[in-house]
C-alpha cells in the first residue's frame, strides 16, 4: 500500500521502444530513396543470372553436388573421405534435395537459391527497420546504406553486405543466413509489444530459427546472436521477453545438438586454424569502412535520446567482440564486424528521417546522400559482372575484377567421384563438378589427415621428387587425373595429356600407377 508516507513507487517494466512516428518530410523522399535502390536490386538479380565465380563458390557447389547424390551420407565435400562437414547445413540440404528431385544442375540450383536468399534479405531488412521507424522511406534508405555505406576501397567477404561483396557472395549460405537474421531480429523486436501474448511455442520457434542461422553460416550466426541479445536487452524486463529467455535458447540448443550432419559444438576448437585466414579483416580499416563513421555519429545521437537503444547496444556488442579479436590475435572474431557495421549503417539511414528539426534532417540527408554517392562510385566495378567490360567507361572498368574461369573444360573426361591431383587454387573449384581432389582447397577442421594430404600434394609437384614417389602418392590416394600448368608440359611416364584449359593448364590422365 502506498500513501503520503514517502514510500517509493515501483517503476513500470520497460517495454520495447515503439517505432518513432513518421517525421514531416516531403512526400517525394520515398520515391527519391527508391530511385537508386531499384536499379541496385535489379543489378543484383542480373548478377545472379551470370553468377560470377570467385571466392568460395566452389565449395558450396561441391556441397550441393554431394547432397544431390546422397542426402543421407554425402561424405566430405572436397576429398574422398567419409567425414562430416559444417557445410552440410539446413540450407544446402534443401538445395541438394531440390537438385536431386528436379535434375537441375548444381549451378542452376545455386542461382535459384541466390534469388530466394536475396528476397529473404530484402524483406528481412524491411521488416526489421519497420520495428525501428514508422517512416515509409526508412527501409529503402536502410537498404541503400547497407549496400553502399562502406569505404573508399572495394571489400569482398562473405557475411558483409556491401554491393560488391554481395554480388560475389549472393549464392553463399551467408546471404541466406543474414536474411533469416533480420527476420529473427524483427520478430524479437515485436514480441514485447504484443502485451504478453507471445506463447512458449513462438519463443521455441524463434530459438529454432536462431539455431538454423548458426547451422547455415556459423559466423553470421554470431552476428545474429549479438543482434538478438541487443534486442532482448533493449526490451528487458518486459514480461514477454523474460518469459522467452529460457524457451528460445533451450529450443535452439536442442536443434544444434540434434543436427545429424556435423557436431556444431566441436567447432569451438577450430579457431587456431582460421586465424591466419582472417587476419586481413583487421587491415586498412579506414579504407574499407571509413564511410560507416557517419553511422557512428548517428549512433551517438541515438544514445543521447535513449541509453538502451537497440542499435546502440548491437553496435557496442559487435565492436567489443571484434576489438577483442584484434587485440588478442583471435582474428576469426573479426567475422563479428557486421554486428558493428549493420547497426551503424541503419542508424545513418534512420537519422535522415528521425532527426529533430526539419533543417537538421535535411542536412543529415545531404550528408548521407554524399556518402552513398562515394560508396556507389567505389563499388561501380560491380557493373562489370552483368555487362561486357569493354562497354564500361574507363574509370569504372578499372574497378572491375574479373571472376575465375572455372573448370568445366575437364568435365568431358573427369567423372563424378574421380580423384584429381591439383594445387590449392584448382582444388577450390574442381570439386564443384563432382570430382574430388587429394587435398582440400579450404581448411577442413573435421579432416584428420588434412596436413598429410597437403604435404603429399606439395611433394608430388615439387621439382626434385623422384617418379617412384609420385607413383606411390598416386596409388595411395587413387588419383586418376592431374591438373597442372607450367612453362612446359609434364613428360614423366604414366601421364598422358588429354585436354588444355585457360592459362596454359593441362589435364593429364594417369595411365600407370604401378
């Protein structure tokens, strides 16, 4: 009981912030935001049609190819070994089932998957931004910022949403996982506003969705986890949130534990082999991410308005993990950088529609437009993936990076399941066509003899290796083909040249392993 005796009233529980009302901006702002966004999305769809090959496309194609042949026991996607692989995720399992049922080629299925992932990403951003702002132009501006607000140096890495990066990774599981992550954050943000009507089943479903993101792309799963944590902290202790904090993680952990294709929790011991690969994430930070500083300034303004703003909390968590990785030498933690970049990019877009006075909003919109223009020019080379480089203006053509040629030229001879001796770079592409290589082209935590296989490849191609040792390696790994390039063809006994490919490469048939 309270009265006039000085008793302190218990403050009401905090609920998630309701999206700010639409500011009084000119009606042409939405069309102005859509004007550049629509061509960018059309450009990405055309990129999907071309599907330029770069980076990790080969291992994702190989994974779908193995699942196409055996959904239940696909084995290692890269080498002829019966080991699990973290690339066997719910998403690749679905794509493999589609390829198996339809008879479509793996690359056609990857194109279809890329279109689905792109649609999921766009709708996810749209839904999540709607939980932060009621302004009609906010989602379009947010998408523009996510695509263009990066730096003055082109940057490509899976899980990073820059236009150039997305063009080369749109068929990767990371894009699908990011789309799911935005939907997860949107659902989490809306849960505290339903007056406690969110049931245990819904929370369990959200936990299962979180687990699917982690299984599809583990690094994006970290970003999704930090965003979910920020959303929960911003709404705490709303009754709907406190009720779900047990159900959702429990359901998610159960899904992770039950997934049959690999031991998710074993991945926590894989960090040491990934640090050298990820060290470049901490180089040239101003050049790659300098334009995001505009979003950092916007986050400071949001912090002044609300100490528990979800984007501010999201940014702080992402920055903390990324900085800890750089300072401790755990460079793979740099894959959490999108958890700092995404909230800053969204904040930069939202400030153009939420800043206080009309003059302030107009000034911010001008700053944002200038930064987006710089970002667009930096990533203009993306046009080269959908039009011939010869028709591009010289300065734009100079920004274009040609994709890889691929190894389709070996398929008339090399069959599914054949083992090919090849160096690291070809080994990143050859398994996409159904063959195996002796050593994987990518680090493989679950392959116990990975180092031994890599050493065998080095010995085989070393200039001073005796022919007898080469034949022994060929026998041990069941090699039927050799792919190599050099100033002169290989003339050693037991090899016969059968085809020539780009860059002076030659396919040799192994005619004598004894």
